[in-house]
C-alpha cells in the first residue's frame, strides 16, 4: 500500500502517523503514484456514503432503541439473580453476564451519544464525548462483547456438565471455583480490550489534492511501534477467541439438548420430583440463551475469518469502508445479544418469573394488603 502521511515533522507509513500536532493541527496526506486513500479507494466494494449511512443507522437509530430495552431488562436480571442467591453458581454466572451486557451497552451508548445533537450531514463526524473516549484509550471497552462470549461459553459448559454428570458437577465445580474462573476471564478479556483501545487515534487529516480536512480514526504510533506483537493480540482476541467461543457453545448446546431429551423421556416414565422438572426448565432456558448467542455471534465469526483471509478488510486496509460496515454489523448483533436475554428468561424460566413477581410486589405498596410474599420453592 503506497500511502504515506507527510507532516512538517517528517514522513511516516500509514500506520503510525506523525505530525498530528502541527501548527495547522492536521497531518498532510500524501498519496504516491498508484496509491489510494483508504476511505476513498476506487477498489472499495462499499462507498464512503454507504458506509456512513450504515454507521448512522446502527449508531443513531438501532442502538438507542436497543439501549432502552437493554438497560432496564439487564438491571431486572441482576436484581432477580441477586434475589435468588449468588451462592448458586448458575445464578452467579447469569448475574455476571447481565452486568457485562449492561456495561457493554452503556459504553456503546456513550460512544454514540454525540449523535443526538450533531447534525447528521455535519462535516464533524466525532463529538467531544467520543473524542474523550478515544483519547483516553477507552474505545477498547467496546470489546466487552469478548467477555460476554466467554461468560456465555462458561454457562453452556456448566449446563452441559450438570446434565452429563449431575453428582460430580456439584463437587467438582463449586461456586468459589466458578467465581475464580469468572475473575480470571475478566482480567484476561479486559487486558485485551485495553490494549485494543490503544490501537487507534483520532487524527485531523488534510488531503492536499482537494484541500479538504477530515477527522479520521488511524492506527496509533503505539500500535505501529509494536505491530508485530500486537497483531498477534488482535488476531487472538478478534478472530480466534470468538470462533472458539462459538464452537464450544455449539458443541455443548447440542450435547445438552440431546441429553435433555433423553432425560425428559425418562422423567415422563417415572414419578420424578418437581425439583428435577425445574432443572429441566432451567436447562431449556439456558439452551435458548445459548442459541441466541450463537445466532448473534456468527457475524463476528465471519468477520474474524474474513480479516484472516482478506487482509485488506481492516481499518487501515484497501477495503476500509467494507471493514467499517462489518464492524457496525458486528456491533449491532452484540447489541441484540445484550438486549433480549430477559425475554428468554421470562418466557422459559418459571423460577425467574416467580422471583420477578416477588420483587415487584415488594416494591409496590398497593400489593401489600392483597398478597403475601411467597417463598420460592
């Protein structure tokens, strides 16, 4: 790629710009013969106008709607699982998953909050809130969806282990062990997220041919200096980990579903206890949540594979606009996944519904003289 950024302080490759703090406040974009500007490259299958339209649709239309669904429902999820008791490992996992989804959606909302007052057709693409997030290396927290995937994988594995070996699962996988696994997963994923946040800078760019300036997200000098090491990090977190999570969840969910059918058939032939049927209902609920994750994570897997086999699909590659559209679609599916678990829990979780009723009855004085608080069976 024959693109360089030339400033009064010298010349650098596209990744690792210099001179961002020139007197004019912009770097000068120099295009060598046969080169291209990533967001205005004729080889792009997607034009910049289409990319910006997709970005606006996802960030200014879909995200606010999904945030209004996700924020209250994830808070309710946390209240319900807290009420049921975090000493049970599955409650701990589901409580933590709701926390991660809530923070993920909150961060996404703040990343796009500038859109509410900036005109859509305004030349300034990035507002002060987004600039603050990028400049303070917080953009990588978008990758909290990695942590959501890991927690979803742990939940799928836990339920598969419980179905295959109910007795051993009670002794081998304790709540304390589950908490340690969740803590390690958090540190592991957040480390990758913070490093990913150091990958990008907001830079004012001057095109000497058109004399137009624009603010663009470019590869940071930090990433350029450590490209060989950080490329492996991006490859692992951005491609290997999502593919691994989806694969494990697909396999464990399939095994759990097959085993659950056999279990239900056996229960129907015997006078099983009510508690066993509640375990079946819980397993069905978690299978449905896993299926939702699989559906929403498939685009992430496709994006990861496409960046492996088509290097030009990236934010500093030949197919810059295609890369941005794929990122927007990936983020949209992560928003959907973080917003609809509540409806699965309500539809399939009888214990969840009972606890939810108790919470509302406790919070609503009008019900106190009509109902007594019921103990969960």
